[in-house]
C-alpha cells in the first residue's frame, strides 16, 4: 500500500507552535512545532525520550503546555481538558489499549454515553445497532457489537478503540505504535482502515519506530530529537536511512549477521520432538556461539516453545538436552541453575520490577543462583551493577535510579544485565527490541553479537523479519506449532520467511 494522497483538497487541520514543557526543571520539549492537514497521515518519529509522547499528551490535554499555541481548523484552543479536546475532535489510541474486558464491544464504544429509552433505561437494541453501523463504516471488519471484548484478538480490540474514537466525531486520530503486536495480515487490514479514514478527511498522527511503515503509509514525517524539532519532510523525499539519521543525529550502520565461526556440532541445547499445547513434534538444536532466530506469525508457537524449554510451561512429551545430556526442567529456578537465561517478550510485566532500582533488578537472578542468596553485600551489588552499566552503556543516573524511569532500550539492557550477572550461557530473548528506537536497537544487536564472541549462545524470537535477518545466522520458521523451514545462507530472505510462516512451502526442517 502506498501512502495515501488526498488530491489538492487538504486544509490545515492542526497547528502546534512553539510548544515547550518541563518536568521538575528538566525541559523535555523546546519550542516544538507540528502541523497536520485534513486527510493526511503524518508520522511522528524520534528515539525514546525525544518528546513524542509528551507532545501528543499535550495535544490530548493529558499534560498542560508551559508555552506555545494550539489551533484546530484555524481556531486557537486556549482552555484544554481531556473532555474539551474530545469535543474538538482529538482522540488518542494508546499502545496499551483502554478497554473494559468484561463488557461488550457496544458498551465500550458508548461507555457513559449509552442511549436511553423512554423509561430512562439503557436502550441496548439501539446501542448495538449504532455500534454495528459505526463498525460497518470502518470497512470489512468482522466484529459483533454484542461480543465481549475479552473474546477478541488484539487487532480486533484496536478496531474497537478506533470505532470508539470515531463515535466522538474525531477529526484528529493519534495512533501510538499501533502495529507493535499485530501480524502482517492484521497490519495490512489496519493500513486499509487508515486509508478509509483519511479518505473521509480525518487526519492521522502515526507515532512509530518502524521506518518501513513510515515509507508505506505516511505523507509527511516529523522528527524530534532531545525535545527539539529536527525536521518535517515529505516522505517521498527521504529514505529510511535519512529518517534514522535525523532521529539519532548520525548515520545508523546497517547490522548484518556475522558469519558463524564456531562448530555446528558443538551443540549446547537440543530439543527433540517437543509436543504440547499447540506444538507438534518440534525439534531443533543450537551451537555454542551461534545466534539462532525463530520467526513466524503470532500464534505459531515460538514463545510457547521457549517457555517449555525454560520450565515455565509443561509439555506432553519430548526431550531437552544440554551439552548432550537429557535434563528435566520443570521450574524456572532449575533453568537458571542450568545456565539458561530468558528475556521474555513483555519486559515490563515479567522481565523487570519497575518500582525497584537498577541494582535490585540486575541482581535478581544472581541472588537466586548464589548460595549467599539475599545475604549479599550491598557494596558488591552496587559494584557489579556499575560494571554492567559501563559494559552495556546503560544511560542512567546510577544503580539507584528506578527502572520505570528508564527508556525502553535501557530497560532492555537491564534485563540483559540481569542474566549476564547470573553468568547465563544460553540466552533466550523474546522480541528483544519491541518498542525500542532505532539507535537503541542497534546497540542491543551489538551486545548480543558481542556475547557470542564470549562463547554465549543466543536464541532470538521475533516477529520482526528485519530483525532476525539482521542478526541471526540461522532462522527457524514456525507455523501453527510446527517447524516449516530452517533458513541459512542465501535462503535467508523476507520472501522465504513469509512463505514458510503462512506454510505456502511445505518443506521439512533441515
């Protein structure tokens, strides 16, 4: 899909001029400008901490601006509250969706605005009918108004959020990393929906780290860096490399996988005929010093396989071998003592304790593995953490800084530090750069590659094809619980991954 161009009928929908904002004396936005036309998609890009979220929260009135002016369709908005901005047609769809799981689709769309009958009770038939009409306006979307939200897929929930925004007669729709957890097919459907919205004159602000989506979808791109506006450019006039360079202030080097220099027969981990949940006779092995990738669509069974190997999920039959010897790992603690590390896909929910500081998080697994446990010296903990901060180049104020206040890239580095301090030999990293900006992403890749030089083994699970192609020497593709291909050398292409991920090529794993 090419970026939608709305002929010559565009008019200025939104102007934000000279927007500044400080928190506790630290300026996070400095006289930033942003504008949006009717029927246009403007991508908003920048590294984590660049000021994107702050600028959008000011537009949605979640934050007050310190200075600057905001106009919608030429009218300056002086009194801003979340309610008044909804009335002005501004709706924001957050990355973490804001729906009530136990209520129906229609109830979520019209929450606090339910139509009433003559007796003053909620008119459910009218509410369901209105919700259906609204969903029909969005295109070919198979969602019933009476369905419970907890029965919907992530992509469907996102459509409900969009329908809810449209129900407020939205003129400006802010979308924050909308494809972060979508499959390729779901992403295509979302893009078609955005095309329908812009055709009706709605302006879309598309916040993303995925530069390929900027080129595919947006008319213009605005880049922020360290709270300053870098540039606003027509997407047709810039490459992905140009956008990345504007984001980080330098040219970003392309990462390519190092040639595997080890011995493929020096197998450190082997899975044989793992069966359970959706998995069916899955077998694979990985060698010392190798980076092995797992690709496939959401629901292919990649994460479930890793959870079984790490003792977080039971399997019906099959064997796991470490260094050629069968092992029984029924709990994460056993996996830790066996030298396995697992950076899960949701670092905020299961990888970190966000309300604890860096030192406490980095030392969590070491305490489990150490005989001294929770009687470790605070001085030693601090020294080890400081060493990791230097080694992984974690940008922070020091070991005592709360983890929740770090950027996504630095949080992920703390997760890696946790397993490095525990002296793990085999690292499983699930979606290692989800929600991480382009500069931090390159740093994470370099850390993983450096670990293999120390004899560590890396298994990368990722739904980002560019990611696995950038760092993985072999790529295993899965579809509905089965391995449908093992790609090496020249076979490692996006086309080959896609064909096996949807099982067009029914090849047996090599």
